[in-house]
C-alpha cells in the first residue's frame, strides 16, 4: 500500500489485486474519548434536550465563525427550511439557487410554497454564476441561495450586491464550508443567513444536526421560534421562572437539536480548526500528485478564498481516457477507494422533472460537470497511507485507460 502502481498492473475490476484490502469511505466522522464522555455527562444530567448545552454550543459556534447569533437545528435541512421561513419565502415567491447541489437546498424553497429557480454554475469553481443569478431575478424573487460547493465559497460579494440591489435575502448554504474563508472573513459571518450541517461526513458532527448563523436579531428570533413549534418561550425558561403560560405565535416545527447532540458538537468544535487544516493538507497533497495525471482535472481555487474541503471532486477529461466516468468509478471502487459523485443536478431528479417539466439541457455547465465528476475520499481522519492509496489508485486506473 502507498506506493505508485506499475503501469501494467491488472485492475482489481479485471481480477487484479486492489490497491487496498478494505474499503476507504469517501467521508467519515472522528470521535474522541472526550466526545463520548461529554455525551455521557449529559445523559446523567437533568436536561437531555433544550438545556444548557444548546446555549453553550450556539454561543461558541457564533464566536468561532464571527456571527452575532447561531441557532441550532435537528439537521442542515431543518436549518435551511427555517432560513427560508425567516427570509419570508411564501407561496408564489421565487428563490434562486444552483442545480449542482444536494436536493435539500432547493427543497427548502418548496417547503415554504415557493418556486426554486436555478441559475447555472461557473465552469471553474462549479459555484453558481452571479451573472446568471442576476439575469433570473424577477418581481417575485425573495431570496438567493448560493451553495459553497465542496467547501469553496461562492462569489459572495457579487451575490450580496445583487441582493442589495433588489432587496433580497441571501441564504448561503455552507453545509460544505464550515471553516472556509472568503476575502479573509470566515464563512458564517458574511451572508444574511448561513446554514451549516453536522452530518457525520462534515467538518464537525452531532450525528444529525445543523445551524444557522446571522447577525440580524430579527432573523435569529424567527429562527428560534420556528424550530420550537412557533412558541415564544422554551420549557427550561418556563421551569426556571415558575411559569406555565406560553404562546404559539407562528406555525413552526419541532426542529430542536438535543443537549446530547450539542454536547458532542461543543467538544468537536474544539478540534474544528485542526480538522479543517488537515483537510487542506490532504487536498494540497492530492492536487500536487493528481495535477499532472492525464485525464484528471483537479479542483480550481479562486485567489481570494481558503476552501474548507468537505469534498475533493476531480473532473475527468474524457477525451484523454478510453473509458467514461461510470467505468472509471467502478474501477476505483474495485480498488477499494470509496468514490462518490456530487451531484446529480437537482432539476434532473424525477420529482423536479415531473413537477417543473425539466428535460435536461437547461443548465449545460452543471450537466457537463456532473457527467465528469468523481469525489475522492476526503475526511480529516485520513492517514497519510490512506491519501497515498487514493493517489496510487487514481494513477493506476487513469494509466490503464489512458487514450
Ligand atoms: C449542500 C447541502 N445542503 C444541505 C444539506 C442537508 O444537510 P443535512 O444532511 O444535515 O440535513 C447537505 C447535506 O449533505 C448538503 O450537502
């Protein structure tokens, strides 16, 4: 393991020996003993949910990203839904987003009765194109939802400028980008609302979980009510004050993140800087090794950002390879490299095709990117040997299929 494969070695797909004996996943959590202890301590305490750990996690998270407020949710999807609510998206409204994302980014607009309007991506960073975004603004547009694809911040200043011009709210989907920097500012402190996910493959995990950060107290207030049935106070405050009275003032949901999860998140936050640094080191090693391999295009990084590297997506230059993406994908999996594809463009999913009449061909940049993308394993717990295995496998497979 860990050494470059000789040119003519048989692919595992064709019966050869795989580069690794066991599968390396594309993403994985890292759990330390102190994480386990923190969760156990909560299990022994009075509050399993909506207790002191929620406030502690939110305050520490807000401070880390440099926002005035952070509001925790039961998932990134719930956090997106709440942000769409707080932005005032309602029936008949539109919000503009990228097709090259996880469906949840667009679905949150539908949850509020609005219509997702897609704008195509740039061909370099694969983030939404600001010009295409501006071209799609109408009198019905309420919000813009850029996604920091793979952890590379979108063109946030351009998008905020479009929003300013038209009185729109920017909800940045930073589910890939915790720890990223844009023009020397941390993601989470830039857009009107920024949404994060704490799924196990992310930079920090709470099992399931999410967060919205904002510097606007009105948004923070709406977000807090929305995650708690639309009720204006929480059970712990009422107990502390000896009160039973509460008022439901808007139609909300139960989107609360329990103290058990917040205790885990708080511990993980202590290692966030190190996790992001490790992902940057892995990506630097990948890019240095893969950049010269024929048929492989490494991710492009703009000069004014520091990506957080949730994903490391390569693009295949199929004209230089004798096989398509599907076969290369299968060959890498056979080498026990847990590759993945991010993303099937949202408008091509059957639900969107049937409901909105998409047929394919509407967003050529996103569709062309999708046809060539493969995400290599990327998680902060990867060892140097793991990284070497991935590089060896990509070299072995692309050399085999060199056109
Ligand atoms: C871009 C993007 N948005 C939203 C989500 C939803 O987050 P969650 O899985 O925490 O609901 C994800 C999840 O991976 C994502 O990648």
